[in-house]
C-alpha cells in the first residue's frame, strides 16, 4: 500500500486526517515567508510574492531547478488563512473580511518540467477587473512536486501478503501569495507587548504583537538594535519577509536574537523597527522600544 509523505508542502488536502503532519506543515509554512527567495527542495522561485495594484495587469514567476535531476511541478491556486501565531491553514470559504484572488487570476503553464539547472517563466495575468470591489484580494500559488512514476518495463517486487508495508514517497511543495489591491487601500501597524526572555539562560528571545488596521495587509522586514547605556548601537536581530494578512488584526511574533555580539541584555534598550521592503529606501511602518532591566 502506497502513502505519500509530504516533507515540505502547503496543507492542501493530501494529508487530511494526519493531525501531526498538518501541525508540522503549518510550522514549515511559517518559515517560508522569512526566506529572501522562496526555495524548497531543488526549486527556487522569484519573486516571493505577486502584487497587482495600480495599472499592473501582468507578472512573471521565475522557476529554477537547482538540483541534479529533472523534476515536474504542478501549479494551482489555494486559499490560506493566517493564524495569530503566524502559522497557516488551508480553507475553502473566506473568513469575514477576506476576499480570494483566484477568480481574477489566470496563469500558464500549469505544469512545468525542469531539467537540471533549467529555468522557466510562468506568466500571470489579471482579468475580470471590472468585477473587483474596493479592498484586497489574496490567494496563494502552490507549486507541488509530482512524484516520478515507475519506468515502463520495470518489474515490481512481489509483495508478501502476510505482512503490511508502507512506502513513503516524498513530495515537495511551496506557496507564494498573489495579492490584488483595488480602489483605495490603506493599512497601518503598531507594535505592542514587547517582552524579552532568556531561553536556557543564554538565548535571548524577543516576542511582541503586530496590530494591523485598514483594508490591506502589511509586509516587511524586522530589525532589532541594542542601545547600551552609553549610547552604543549594536544590531542583534533581523527577520525578513514578515507579513500580517487581512483580515487578521494582530499577529503574535517571536524570534531569537544574536547573543554573540557581546551586548548586555540586562541593561540598555532594544529598538524594534518594522520596515516595508525596498531596494532603494525602506519605508518605516512601525517602531517600538523595550527598556531592559
């Protein structure tokens, strides 16, 4: 009897009923959005998100096989809910205040086969724009590795009917969001509840809450600086690609800071800045400070 083992995948229904596997997948998805370029297994995807706003009607998704073997990927759109802890789960009906983007997006091709070090572009187009209401729409492109079939002519091993066996076939997958913004869309965000704890007495862990308002999501990078009592500034933490999606009004976030910089986490101040990503000049979305003692 064959079963699939999804090592890295968005929970899109293949493992329903396997509660522990779904919890694992949720944790993995939370990590995907912190990568500078989306890459899982031997597939690299750029950009890491697609946003249609203003006059933009088309976009390209670049796929690259960085492995040594050929691979086939099926592409489709799925719906995802963001949890307060930053995790994700698939849904079929939108939450109150949430709108799906899939019915306004078409793309080609829907299946891609890439040889070693080969690349291909997936074309994405926005349509039915006259039906868009004011606000933000979101779905997620899901790239799922298609397992290889048994070659023709290859003989299968005779099964021992007196025993039970399971063959696990790894399936790799990754998601990136596609967002449509129509009409007047705004958002603001603040940081609250800053708290620093020491894990195992030597790992400083910072936690805080994003508070989002408005009709669009926010997305950006986090930097954490330690300011000593003498005014010396030391960078102790960075987290890139952190989002708070609609309709969520808050997201709880925590990550470990760098303890190899020689700073004293019992004194001074931690300054947390959340900035919108930009190659030119990042715009500051929110800032907060925590006095250490």
